């Protein structure tokens, strides 16, 4: 009985001690710093969100934050030596090398390292396809990544994001590696020819020098409360920030019934379910679906079907031309042909260029070409390109046609006037912008990369198609040697 009483007393003492310790840790430090100084981050929606979260949390402790300009690599040394207060947001595990830094146990945001390259030069652009690259000095995650992949080719270390951008923009390097939110900040994801190749996802944490370690328990409590109350989500929305890396598949997914639609393209999306594009869909989604339905329609019906969520996949869309409730794959599956505008005479062509052509511009329904033409024009949507050219020949209803040169009719006695609107552009799969659709997009990107890198795509595309789609760059050397088109 005495022993039980003694154990109960010891337990009570431990509880009281823990409570007292937690109470003591929850109190403000004896001398709160007048301010904390950190390296000024590159402005972006995500970094603005991080600043807003931390400034609000520190404000509850009565501590303002100040920012100073310095290179990213130098800030680690300065933080570890205590000349600045710490790091706003860095990869976990930083404290193993910089032993004076203490991690605040609150995940600030998720991010991915991505490689940005021109798909016209490297296809799906894996590290094996890249001749040289650049990254910002001091990015531990990138250095670890290159070491893991045993990347032995030339690298350049930029001082900051601006220099990194200029190295790539001026074609001094073939690719750059940076965080996904930095790629968005630089507008690199808006260029259709640039591909974003994702690598490992990770979590960023706030770090403080050990001199400020007594602030950490209080800061963690405030940040956790802000998260529980939904304040961090509010701030993320206010700053138009996002930190949602794509899904990772530990095992093949199960999508149940999957339906795909496309405009009818002879040899690619035939009505009977044959064709190269349908074959890609079959190989990627057939093994992870209970039933795979393929629907060839007019392109207008196909794109409307995806918009109305009657289909899971639309085969064929420019990035940015998909329905507003849809997303497109990162990996393209082909490149289309150059696009032209056609008129009957020079006068109509000049009016078209100036945006003052009175008669409508005709194109096949479902496609949107406003981006490539001057403002102020009107449009007429036809069922097929031959209808457009027939109306143009009559010279009464329409003033111009937008189409591919290969689709010109052979009945003309004299040539049309032609205006190039764009060169060959990548075409993508489009998916519904839903959790299921985003998983399907991620699965397509993953499998399409593997089909190209393994050479499986050469079982579907002939040599001309492999060259046109830019996949020739990414094939294994032995496969490339077999399918290389004749010069």
C-alpha cells in the first residue's frame, strides 16, 4: 500500500513538474528581442504568404521582423553564426550541418524541386537528357538531388533568382532547377515549349538561432492555433499562394470506369478505337481501369463533353485552351503542325493583320484561335475545314480561314495568301479539375515519361512521329539508333 501511495505520489509529482515546465515554457522570454532580422526572400505569392504568417505570429509575441538583402548561400552562414536570427523557410534537416540552428516544428509549406527545360531540345527532359544546368548557390536540396542522381555534367551556380533566369533566358544553360513556386514566379510555366519536370517533394520549416530557442515553444503554439482556426488557409488565399505538390503513387491507382474523347484525326483517333493516340490512352489507363471507353467526335463535341464532365479525358489541347474547369498534362504527347491564316487577296490579308477585316474568320468549331490573331475580329465556326475554304472561295460570308496548310483543298486555281500564326506547338491531354482528374493527370505524366524513357513509345510512333513529337531526344540510345529518320 505504501509502495502504491509512493508511486501515485511520484506520478502526481511528475504531472505537476511537467505542467510547471510547460507553464514556464509558455511564458514570454525574460528579455524579448526588440526585433528579429532575416534574409529578405525573393518576392512571390508563396514567400509573401510565409512572411504574413510569421509576422502575424511574432506580432503576438511583440516582436517585429526586419529583412536584409543577402545571397541565399551566405544567409545560412550568417544565421548559423547568429548574425541574423535564422531562416524564414528552409528544408528540414538543416540543423544537421548548421548546428546552431533550431527548427520550429510547424510545416510552413510543401514544395517541389523542378527542372525547367525546352521540350523541343530534350523531349520529356529527364536529367539524363540535359547537357548542362544551373541552380542557385546554397540550395542544399538541389545539391543533394544532383548527388543522388550522380549528375556529372557541367553546372553553374547562380547568385540569385534573377541571375538564374538570365542564364536560362540567354541560353547559357540548357536547364535550371529551382522550387516550383519560383518557376511560377518567373512565369516559366506560361511558356508552352518549356516543360516542368518534378523531383522530390518536401516540407519547409522556420529556423531560429539557438540564442532565440526560448521563443520556439511559444511560436509553435501560436502557429498551431492559427492553423486550427483556419487563419493560415486564409492567408494563403489572400496571397494567391499554393503549396500542393502532385500526388505520389506507391502502387498503381484504380480509376474504375474511364472515358476519353477526342476529335476525329485519321490514323490517330479512328472511330473504331484504333490509332496512335488511342493506343497511348490504352497503355496508360487500360491497366488501371475496369472499363475504358473511347469516343471519337467532332472536336466541338469532344471539348464540350469534357467541359460538362461527361468524359474524364480530352485527347488534344493546347495548354491554356482547355475548358475553364479542366487542367492539362505537363507532358505533351505530340507536337502539332504550324498554323496559318488564309485569305483570297493581299487587301484582305492586310485588313486581317490590322484587326479590321469586316467578314468573319472561319475555323473548325471547338478550337479557339483568338490568342494568335489581332483583337477586333469576328469568327464563324464550321463543322470542318473544307466548309471554311468553300465559303472563302465564294467571297461573300467569310473573309479568312484559320487552319493547317495540309488541309488546304486541291480545287483552287490560284494560291491563297498565307500568314503564319504560330509554329508547331505541344499538344496535351486535358482532365477534369477535380481530385480524381488531378490524380489521372499525375498518372498520365508519370507513365508517359516512362513510355518515352524506356523506348516503349517507339512501338506506337514511327520515326517521323518521334521526331515531330520531340521524343527522339529522350529515347534510349539503342532505340534511337534504330528509329532515327534518314537525313
